[in-house]
């Protein structure tokens, strides 16, 4: 079990991540609406989850070379765990299914999972490369 400081820091970073998620998600949606369009896909959630997956990949990549494992875990679980949102993506996929938008649901559900995994892998490579250069 982590120490009290680790738990507190994870909780604080989780709050920062959740606030950042809200800001980015609503900002993306508002931008689409300002462009005179109705969002037909959950673009804000997609942006949050792909950016968060890239971010956690970078942290893990740096952590594999130059960051203590505890810090990589606290940042990954706290900040990026609070930032990304699997449950919202799942809910939005179900809502698309309920509306009969099968293709969109498939794109969001499976497409988001696959691209998020690729984003983590890319982030890990970027993070490990940066950490190796800094050595």
C-alpha cells in the first residue's frame, strides 16, 4: 500500500486531471458548436482519451529510464487516470447504439480503444527516447 503522501498526491493530481478533462471536453464541444456544427460524435471525450493515453505513455516511457517507478505511478494513475474517462466513452458508445447509430458506435467504441493503445505506445517511445537523450 502506498504511503499517505503518495495517496494524497495521487488524489490531488486526480482532481487536476478531472478538471482538465472537463475543460478540454467542453472546450472541444463548444468549438464545434461555434463552427455552426452539431457534434455527431463525442469529439471531446475522444480528444481527452487520446491525449491522456499519449501522456501516460510518455510518463511510463520516461519512468522506464529516468523516473522513479513510484512517481510514474502517481502521475500516471493520478493525473492521467483523472484526465481520461473510459466510463464516459463507454456510456457515449451505448448512447450511439440506442440512437441506432451502429457505425458511429463501432467507430467510437473499438476505434477509441485501438487508437488509445497506439497513443500509449507512441507516448512510451517518445518518453523513453527523451529520457535516453537526457542521460
